[in-house]
């Protein structure tokens, strides 16, 4: 019999990324170094969040979340799963085309009547 975990209410099931013991710059972190936010991949999205257009998260998105209210799930021995309230997800990582620098994408306001042409004027 196969089992699955489905978060209820305004929650997500997130698989926590492995902790890094070394920064990109080569600094070795002590074992007890605490970082208040952690990253992970969304494994499952509750039905309530799936229907809500205010939360642009999908299954398999990489997210940054605050672990304070995360509930650990002892479901898979080799994976660290957490049920996390959507309010504790602070960022979603998105890949946007091939760009050499950071790109900022702003949501457009449907009531904004400003129109720009191809030349940027």
C-alpha cells in the first residue's frame, strides 16, 4: 500500500534542500550555524492554495521559507519533509530566459493605461 502526504488548509509540503557546510566563497560554516530561512522544493500543494490566484506557487518550485512554523514530517528516511504555512514562504526562485544580469519583473497593473511603444518612449 502506497502512502502520500497531502497538506491541508493554506499549507505546502516542502522537501528541504541539503544544508551547505561551505559558502560559495569557500568559508566553512560551523555545524551549529543557524540560518533563519532555508530553501527547498515544493512536493505537494494543498487544494486551497492551488485554487487561490494570490499564491503563484506550483509543485516543484524552489522556494525560500522561514522554518519557525514548519512541521517536520517523518515520512521518507532520506528526505527532510516539512509542512509549511504559505505565509512562511518568502520567495519563489524562477528562471527567466538567458540573461547575463539580474532581471526585475514587475507585475503590470490592468488599470494602468500607460502604453509604451517599441522604442521605449
